[in-house]
C-alpha cells in the first residue's frame, strides 16, 4: 500500500466550488488536499486561466466572466491547500479513504471530511449520426478555445442552452466562421415561463447577457429556430446536418464539424459510486445527490458542492464551496453557529434565474431519446435504440437488469452517455416515472484506471506534487 | 391469497436451483422455483464463469467430473444457450520454486488417487502454448477442456429449459415462513402461500436463513463478495484460463478481447440488504501477478469492478443432501466455486428428491457435518 496520508479535508475537483472551498478552509487552518484530474486548475469554467491570462488581450473573446476567475485562482495559489493535479479519483469508501491514480501509479489518502466538487457534464444528444467523427459537444468546442486558443472554422452548432449561446458568441467574437446555428429550444414561452422569470429578475445581469448573446448570434449567423428532427449524415464522418425548420420545411446544411448541446447535468458517477443518496430532479431531468443547505450528503462527513449537486452556475458553485468549507470548519473546530437563513438566501440569490432557465431550455424528449430506431444509444457496446427497445420489451425492470440482457451501460463510459436515455426508455415502456426506474448501480473505478496502476498499490509509492 | 400446491418447491434462482428445477422438470416432476430477486441476480449470474475441474478439493472431484460430463454435452440439455460455454484449457502456473513444489505434490496426490484429468506440465510446454507469456514459469498444472462461460446466460438457459419442461419460475418472491405439517410444507412468500411435499433450499448466501425458518440445522454459513474486474478490449493473447499456484488469481480473455481478472479476493457483503462492497486496492496483488504473466495487461484499463454475494462454509465444501426435517433438501455453501458444479448438483439433487441414489457419493457434503 502507498503512504497513508491524513488530511482534515480532501476536495475532489479544482473548479470554482473546489477552489473556493480550499481557500475558505485554508483560512481556518484546516489541512486541505485538492485532487484534480486536469493538468491545470480551473474546472470547466476557468479552464487554463493561468496560462491564458498572459495572453488576455488576444483572448478577450473568452469574455469578462472568464477573467473574473483569475482572482479565485490566485487566492487558491496563495492558500495553504496542497494540490495534486492529474490525479483521477476512482474510489471513495464509506470510511473516507480516497483512492486515486496519478502518472501511472495509484495512491490512497485519508480525510476527516471530503468535499466532492466534480462539476457537471454535458447531457448527450443522441440523434441520428451523433457518433460520427466530426461530431463533438459544444463543451468540447469551448475547450478548444480555452486549451488550444483555437476553434473550428465552418461548423454547425445544433442545440440550446446557456453554454450553447455563450460558446457560439465566443466563436463569433474570436472571428471563427459558423455555417449555421440550429436552435432546438421550443421557443414559445408559456405563462409558466413568465412566472418563473419573476425571481430570475434577481439575476437580471445574467438574463440580459443571455439576451445580448442571442441577439448577436441572430444577427451574425444563419440562424434557425424551433427546429425538429435533427439528424447528421455522412459515410465515414459527418458531412451534413438535416432538420425540419419552424415552417415545416426540410433543410440540409453541409459541414464536417457539428457541435451538439442539450444543457448540462451533474456528473454523479463519483457521488453515486460512493453510495450517497440521490433524488430525481424533474425540473432538470437528472439525478442530484441529496444534500442540505451546507452541502452535507447522506454520508456523514461527505459534502457535495458546485454543479455536481445540481446545476446552478458558477456564482452558486463558489458560494456552495465556501459554505461547505465553513460548515466543515465548524464541525472540526467549534460548534455550529452559522446562520442557515443567510446561507439559504445567498444560495437563492445566486441561483434565482435557474428555475426559469431550466424551464426555458428543458430538452424535449426528442433530444433525450432518439426518434429513430437506428440511432446508437450505448456507444461503448454499439447498441441502437432498437436493440435496447427489444431488451426492454423482454420485461426488464430497470437499467441494472438491462445490463444482463444486452450489455448496455457496461462499457468504459459507465453509462455517462446512455444512462439518462435508457432510464427514460424504460420509464416510457412501463408507463412509470423516471424516478421510479432508478439509475445504473455505479461502481468503482469511476475514472480510468489501468491494471498497472492498481498493481502499483501492492508496493510503496508517493504521489508527485 | 390463493394457495398454490406443488410437489416440489425450489428456493433460489441461481445455477443450483435452476439446474435442479431443470432436471426435475425434465423427468416430469411438478416443480416450482421461487426467487426473492431475479434469476441469476447474485453470485451465479455475476461470477467469473470459470468452468474448471482444476484445483478442486479431492473430495469434490467426483462431483466436478460428473458435472463436466453435463457441460461437455451442454447443447443437448440447454440448447442454444450452450454456446456461451467456451471450452479451452485451464492452466495454473507456478511462479517460483515454492509454487513448483506445491504443484508437483498436488499432481502426485491426484495421480495416487487415480485422477488423470489434471496433470503437471513443464515450462517449455507452457511457453509453447502461451507464446505471449512475459515470464518463464516453474511449470504448472493443466486440465484440457476446462474453460469459461458467460454465467448469467447459462443460468438463464437452465431456467428457460426448465420452464419449457413445465417448471414454474416465480421471481420477486421472498420466503417469509416455512412450516412443516404432517407430510407437506407450507411456505409463506411475498407472492402468496405455497404448499409442497418437498422443499429444496438453493438460496446461496441466504440459505442458512431459509434453514432457520424451516427449523433445520444451524449452518455456519458466512457471506462475502468475491471481486472481479474486467478491462477494456485488447489484442488476443490468452487462449486459456489461468491461475497461479498458491495465489488468488484467475485470469482469462473474453472473445471481445477484454480480460477478466478475479480469483476470489473477498469484499464485505450485507446479504440482508442485497449489498456488496468492492474495494479495488484489495485486488492489487492479483493485478500485479496478472501484469507479471502478461506485461500487456498492465496497460489495460479497468472498465468495471463488481462482486456478487456468495455463501461460504468453514471447510470450503458445499452442503448437499437431506436436511434434518423430512422433505427438506439443501444445495448451497459453494464457497465461490460452485458454478461449474451446478449441473452436477442439479442432477444429484433431482435424484435425492425423487428418492433415487445419485451417481456420485455426497458423503463429503453432508448437511449435518457441523452438528456436534
């Protein structure tokens, strides 16, 4: 076994929530370890901000909100928290042992408290042709900008959601050419939407920013709204994207790069595999770990903060990281006196627009379950919708039993790509609610781990700082 | 609630229960199998699928050989499902001199007992058959014709052919009480009341609980969860199932190219809540051995780790035979090596229930052997 180091608090993920928690906890002299799987801190939102900051004039297209992250990252560097980067956490036990691999070796650490801040992942958009080379997620398109300071010229963007508009806006400002924007949001606003919009006015800035992006996009791209039946075709790679426009006309656009997006969902693989309780959030159409206002999960001493506990955006993520760190400090050093009302209010204010946005960009079923039988659902095992429908019709009660019948969800992505789609398909077939169907039973390792890395735990070794 | 009357009721839808149901139904018996979860949901459906005679306790070899007769003609029994059994060869190599001594001694014991299926081979033989091996060995034990199967499919196969022969299979049907009357049993379950002349307890890790409900022997059965991992797809280099003498490792490569690495390293199990843990680092020594045998495996990515809840006996031998109570039969406690035995156990239990003499002696597996 590797050296068994002990920390007051171990934080998984150095995004906004994780860094904010590390800063706060270090202020209170807690011994903090941060494990992050990327080579540089920042998470998805502030990816590569240290490197890009030197170039901020040229990279102004990344937007003001991005540069705001620099202060948080600097505070993080000035804190006493230890960082182990390129460290992939693949198992957390109930006894709060953390196992991770780094540079070909596996290690373990022990912590009194654990904060899981592993963020969100993009909801897959399983439409015909989504697995062809040349098709990427919009998040991937944005990663190109942040990590490589380059993008793809001549792409089609299809989907909807805040990140969708932001990324297109960034591409346009960066001077990249966009063939067309195909907006899948059902545009009609109901009374329900307007009612939801009232509290959202607390985050007026955010709403206005969104409207500004959208109007800029409408003016500067070929823009199609309220589209249906989007599909991608091509023999060996993406060649074109077809859809039906709002007037019922079939359209076909030629492009070898297509970026898809249907919003983001919490990345629950670690929280589920750790055995935390989760609940189905019908508004965001995904699972959330059960937490109280401080981010405490159903497992004593394990906290969840940031988008991993429910999509609420970067401001709320930072706040939730801080709140969790304060609570942990109270537990470890002095009795809790923190005002629950204050933190509830702050949390509310930082996520006030969320219900409105969730409803506005709620992906309709066509984008969550393929409308076409031949579309791949489980990428790892190359299973089409028809294969999965057939297995479900044999009397499968839930996603776990489905594994035995057709191996769906048993590949290396561990259901990240197909889990929500399969859950919906089983719910539909049995006429039940998604929450009653449940999700894959997730088990470690939840991140890539080689046999050699695991074998290294039979010997003594020390992680690289 | 309606009362369902049966001649024979089997409790437990693992391989033992399903094979027993099959042999009974095939012989025209009125048989019902009840399972508290789903067919093949626990150890029978999620084990490593090793079909081996190699390395068996000498007391267990006759049963294992009898089972192998059925495996070798599996198509005649379960039809299409039999294609999920892949015979090859099973090799347990010695990686040091100590291992060689243990292995040679084993080979000698077997030959003295008159068994010829498991033999000692030297390194040159091993290297010739496994050209991708990354290390010289100190020889090893070999069984031709042993192999591996997709366990869930085999269990499903026995369940389905049992049904074809008229057996009833009822899932999600947990037993809550078992009461013996003059000459029949009354069984209260989540799906109503059953009556049966004979009850067969194949409830795996839960079997001691069933015995307790029936006021039978107290069995020192313990539950653990043996762990397994499967890797991503890799070029084919291993045409055999492998183990290492005196180590817990079982290693095979599936047709997809994925490696399955296990060998019985146990993790915690909580049978009452159907929960089993996996603690990957416990497998580190097995991983080290696997990568030593084939350095290529070190680069493979662990895709999944899982475990199934299994019942273990203190002497690692199963319980097979009549219970203390009349009309109660047991077949459980296989201690993580019961999958290959399954068809043989099914046949033997069917014999017992029908009052016939099984073709092999079950003396070593007597249910009352732990009664003082």
